[in-house]
């Protein structure tokens, strides 16, 4: 992050200010997806935008619940490796969509500053990682994925998912593993990331395990959960 910070922050500011309110299925979300595709293409990556249909329940002030339909976008850029197995680096493209009239009253989601941390900064770091790795030969393939609507399916050749989400607003920077990630992979990913950060003077931590549902060193409730639930190793970078 010390090497990526300034330019990642610049990318994040651009995404957050030019495409505010990037809720799934809205014009800003579709425009930001196309912006990311263009940025990947300028770096020399093969990239595309994939659309999908999704829906969520909205609760009004009278507690009536209705389905809201939306068409989301996912951007994928590929860095080929020497073997078929791959590592996914992901950050969600959309920001929080208000789920109720109460959310709107509390200024949650939509056209708010929430989109900067959740998750323009993650997208900025994703783009900078892609820039730094574009000419680096790797054993495994890398897929840079900007997801929307938490849409992404498991892949049998995926060795690891690195999820970038909510990087700046929390109390500390954390590296956490998925609950199903084997101990050997945790040592190679989470523990190594902590060691690298500390060697560069970056304060980094792991979940202390105060909630028994999420043991020490693991994370919860983010876009990588679907991979964790499928038994695919996860490294979550979050604050």
C-alpha cells in the first residue's frame, strides 16, 4: 500500500466523484463499469463487462416489502499465468443501495460519501495492482474482477480470492482469512501479508476473535463470503 497509496487514492477519487451513487443497475454503476473496462484495456489486458439480473427487497415506511429489480455489471480482466490455476483479486463495483425508507432517512447508500470507502478505494487499489502486475510473469493466472450486486460464482481452478473492501474508514487495516481457509494457506497469505506490511512500517492487524462466530484471524460479511462458503481460500483486506 505504501507504493500504491497516492495513485490508488487518485483513481478512487475519480471513480467516487465522476460516478457517485453507483448502486447496482443505475447509470453511474454502468458508466463506472465501462470506465474500469477502458482502464484495463489501456493497460493491455483483455477485459469485458458482463451483465446479470438481480433483485432485492425494499421496505417502505409502512413496512410493506416489494422486490426491486436491477441489472448489474461485472468487469473482468485477465492476466494469464503459466498454468491454468488462478488467483482472483476482487473489489465490488457498486456502493450500498438503500434497502428501506429508513435507510434513506439515515442517509445510507446512494449519493453519499459512503461510496468513497465502499468501495471506490478498493477499485483504485485494484487498478493500481493491475498496473503494477501487467508485465510481471506469474505462475498462476490472475483475474481482476470488479463485482456488482455481490455476484460471482465459484471456480474450480481458483486457488485464492483476495477481496479489497472498505479500506480506509475503519479503525485499523486488517488482513483476515476465510473461515474455511486451511491453516497452511493462512500462513502463506494472511500471515505473510501481515509480515510484509510490518516490514514496511505499515500498521496491520488481524481480527482478534472477540466474536465467537468469527474466530481470530477470520472475517465475515463481505463479497468474498460466497467463495469462503464454497471452500475456496480467501484473504480479505479491509479496515
